[in-house]
C-alpha cells in the first residue's frame, strides 16, 4: 500500500476531523466573511450612487430609500443578537437532555453537527455584517449631495436574515431528532460504519500480532489524556527518514501519562521524542476518528443507562442491541491483528495495534448482559443476536460467542429462579418480546 494513495483519499486524516470536533472554526470563517463583505457592500452602494448622479445629475430617486434601509439594517443588528441567544439556549437545553437521557459520550454528536455550526455561523455573520455596514451610512456629502445609499447592504442583510431563519427551522428539526433515541443510535452506528469504511479504503496490511519488539522504547512526554488519533502519514515519513519501523504501543482510546511507552523502534536511528509526540493527538475524550471500539462504547453506554433502575427502559437497550448486532455482523469476518502501513517503496514503517475479536465481543456483550439479566426483553434479543452470529461466524470466531452464550444463561439463571420464565427469557427473539 502506497502512503501517497492514503494521502490522496485522505481517509483518517487528522486535520479534517479535528476541525469537525471544534466549534470555533466555522463561526470564525463566517465572521471573517462578514468583515470582508461589509466594505464590499459599502463600495457597491457608493458606485450605485455615483452612476445615478452621472445619469440624472443627482440621486434624488434614491433618497426615499435611505430611511427605510437604515431602519431595516438597524433592526436586523439589534434583533439578531437576541436571536443568537435563543439558539444558544436551545443548544444548552439539548446538551443537558442528551447527557442525562443517553450518555455524556454522545454529546459529541451535537458538537460535530454541520447544521448546528452553520446556524451559529450565519447568525453571527448576519449580526456582524449589519453592525459594520452602519458605519458607512451617509445621508449627504459636503455639498448637500447624496454620497451613499445602503441598497446592496440592505439587500444582503435581508438575504442573510432569510437564510438564518431557514437554518433555524432546520436546526430545531435536527435538534428534536437528536433528542430521540433511535436517531442518536443511528448516528453512532453510521459513524462506526464510516470508520470501518475508511480503514478498508486505506487498505493497511493486517497481520497477526508480532512478537515483542526488541529496541529503543520512546516514552510519552506530553500531557496526560486519551490517545485520540495518530497522524499516520507523518509517522510513516518520520520512520522512512530514520530508516526504522515504529511500533505503536498504546491503542487508540488508551489513556497515556508522562512516562507511558508510546513507540518501540525496530532498526535504524531514533527520531526525537518531540517529533513522535507531535503526531500523537492526546485529549480529554475519545473520538470516532480512528477508534473502532468507541462506537460500541457509546451504544453500550446508552443500553446500560436505559437498564438502570432509575430509567428502567429495556426497549431502548434492545434498540442499542440491534445496532450492536449490525456492527458485530460486519466485524465477524474482519481481519483482526496489527495494522501495518508501508511507505512508497513498500517497506513497513508503522505498526498499529487494534482490539481483537475477543475484546470486541467482551465490550459489546458483558455490561449489557450483567445489567439486563433480569429483563427478558433484553436477554431474548441478546440470545437471538448470539445465535445469528454463531450461524454466520467462521470457526475460529465461534468460541468467544459460545462463551457469551453460556455466560448469558448463567446470568439469567441467577436472576430468574422459575424454570418456565427462565426458558422464556432465553428464547431467541429479534424484537425482545415484540
């Protein structure tokens, strides 16, 4: 696999994902656009008045438009600030409800929403534009002539207001959808599928875990936090420059502290630790960028929160299990091991560990099984999931599924003492109890 191909496709490129995780970039661009658009609108208005004076010697025909235009623009500038406050209030309420209903991990869906960022950006740009164009308002010049009539400024302000209203309606609709469990689960699942598709497009070589590498071990020197992602192309270039192979020690999603082993070198010279650290993105929380397990983590969190005594909503847990079933059905034939990335010459330069099949199954089933053992709707759905996976799984993947099937039976036996109810709870049903 040629690393240039991965750069051309840009799957797993950190910059794009980091910008999507941030909330400042799109509003900043919109505000800069408003700053540039305001003087352009003033210049167009000045040119319009100049042409009117050149045609009939005066711009009296535009005089009646001045008062109304100024009133519209000033009204927009004062009203948009209140409008932005309403949008912010809706967002804060949505975040609070999402954190309490689903899981704090799913709040990232609100931050990553393009529609949310577009709504805030256009509203801020409208307010800033209408504020700035008022600086160029002039009624008459030194000789009593009209020098500027805010025709284009008013037109642009009105168009921005209309766009803000359209985006606001769409934003409210999207926010209401994200407050419903099925849509949140669907978004998490789609992001997990996108991560799998990116790895397939990048086509790293997947091989069995190698033996312990003997060589120099570089320790983490940055701040403590979760390893969110790595800059694959940068690490491959760095390894090629030093004629070495970089073996990443932690997996994506692991918590690292100063002194934690991050990279083991095999052959060649040792790069400076700072160069390695610059290619490792360490933050306070995990992302879906390169983390194949984080999607399961979010789905499991939603399920076990729904199964808590305070909520007691097994139907939501079944909906999460539906998506867990979907993802496991795709991963049952996935080649687990190590991801090996090659440079342009075909030499392996970066080896990255990923979770194996056993770890994925444990993550997907253990907590839901423990929390939902007394809920027949959940146990029946999990039984159907395991039976379906056993039917399609290759032989080497079945032992882990058999273990989960046996553990589920034990958990139900510990919770349900009545034999007929126990048999009912372990009967496969794709809808739980319908």
